[in-house]
């Protein structure tokens, strides 16, 4: 019974582990993000395959998706590429940070 209660207590903490439409994907990369060449992805459909291509081509270690209406922290990370998309799942912005 004690284990059951403890597992229920941890459930709200697990909910805090992800935020709405902000999906972060780690990569085997690990370098500094370069987004200039990635602007060709603006206007394309946002999906896992495109995300993997953006991450690989950026040189970044982490990809962060930005769903419509979601807020992001203002911390700057040179090893992260950020991809925002609209309600139609069309990429509207690709930038580092």
C-alpha cells in the first residue's frame, strides 16, 4: 500500500517533465547550432523526419519544437535548434538558441 501511495505522489512530478507542445529531442550531435542553411525548411510540414534532418544539418545537440501558442524559456543554448510551427503543422521559424 505504501508503494502505491508513493507512486501516486510521483505522478504529478512526471507531468512536469514535458510541457505541452514543446518536444525536445536529443541527438548524437553535440556541436554548436548553425541555422542559416536551415531556412529552406520554413514552409514545410513539421514531422519527425524533418525534425531529424534539421537536427542533423544544424550541428546542434538538441531540437526543440514550438507548437502554436506555447511559451519558451528565454535561456540561450548554443547547442539547441528551435523549430516553431503553426496550427497547420507548417514550420514558421528555425533558429538556434
